C-alpha cells in the first residue's frame, strides 16, 4: 500500500481531518481535506467535528487550531515547522511594548505565538487586515504587530497611523527587486501580484496585492492574463490547478537557489512520511496552557466574527 493510501485509511479510522496551507508541498496539498490561507484554515478548524486535527502548516497555525479546539487532539508533522515572523516577536518584549502604550488597541497578525495572541485585542490575517483596522474608531490609536511590512501597507491603504512592531517574514523579504525587474523585462506582458508581507519596493511593482487566497481569486478572475507571483512558491501548485491554462512565474529571490523563487524552509520540513507518522502515533501534539488559551481565544473569536 502506498503512503497516500495508508494516510487516507488512518484518517478514516481515526476520524481525523488534514488541514494544509498553500505553502505546503504539492503532495501534502493534494491529500488534505482543506487547503487554504490562515483565515480559511482557522475557520475550518473552528467548524470541524473531527477527533484529530492534523495541521500541515507551521507551529502558530496548529496552535490556533488548538486554541479553538481545546478538547481535540491537534498534531503537527514536525515541531521544527516554525515561523521567522512569529519568532521576531518575543512575548516578554511585546508585553513591555504594549504596557508602554496602554491606550492603544492591539491588533496582531495571526502569524504569531499563542502568548502574543493572548496580549492582543483582536487578531487579523492578510485576508481581513484592512477590514479589521477599519473597524477600529479613527480616534483610537493602534499597535500593529508583528509584521511591519503588512503594517506599512495597511497604513498606506487606510490612512491610519499605527504603532508598528519591527518584525518581518524572511520569505517575503527575500524577493530581489533587481531580479524582478530583469524578469519583468523578459516577460513584459506579465502582471506582478504580491503578498502584503513583501517589502514596499516589491509592492510598488504589483498590479494586485492580497492574501494567498486573494491572489488565487484574482488570477481566477483574470485567467486570460499572465502573472509573476511574489509570495512563497508553494502557492503555484493550487493556483495552477485553478487556472491550468494561465502562465505563472514565481518572483525571484535574492539568493541563487534551485527553484529561482522564495521558499519557506519551515513550511517544507513537513513531508508525507512525517504526516503519516504523526497521524499513526498521534504525536507531536500541540498543547497551549489553559490560561493563555482562554486569553488568546477572545481576539481570534473577534476576528472570526468580523470575517463572516
């Protein structure tokens, strides 16, 4: 029996659900029950009646699923699947930062630890960040963390002045503007689409800026066009499935690497074998201390309510 069949059989036996992010490898995306961005996967985690949630993504995503499902087992194929952006915001330092600005509403991007969510008033994703910031009265000052690039983009789009935490994603800061310009010269009729975690000089070249799901929907709505895609290269798999006849090229990274694109090493530590092993052994399990979980649940629930 092939690994894929073994996983599907185990999943059925154990009443498990597999949630996978767009940045996972193609084989994991293809076996998942749901593939999506952080918002979609949070919504699916909140709705599920499975006994076990296998989260093929990174640690903060599995934590979010556990916060929403304290009585269910949540497993992550590899605990080393971390996140450079989440790591850029240590809880103690962030707690000191928020206490220094007590009158601010704290909005945190979902790409952060449970401890950071517990220090927040509301959580957002790149799909709903603009909507959530606009929901805060204009006279109320805002702290936005941890992604400064997304924060700057929101400030530009809303005209709001926010206090930004100095964090960023190594994948989205790896795009080379020089290589992108060269690539665009080679493909002058291709439109650039970009994720708002990218730096401003990359965003300035883009025809469309949006979340991973937003980018897929944009490409589906303009399938007669051709695109250079500036986000983690894993998205190209699902995107190409949605628009099989549309030409897609990944935006180039500063480093010379095998894919000539930007890949998240953390996302790619998950494999089919690890997925099978974690489902078989029901480890490694994700646990969140109950006091942290309760505090982190409120800002997530506020986000989900505003995203309906």
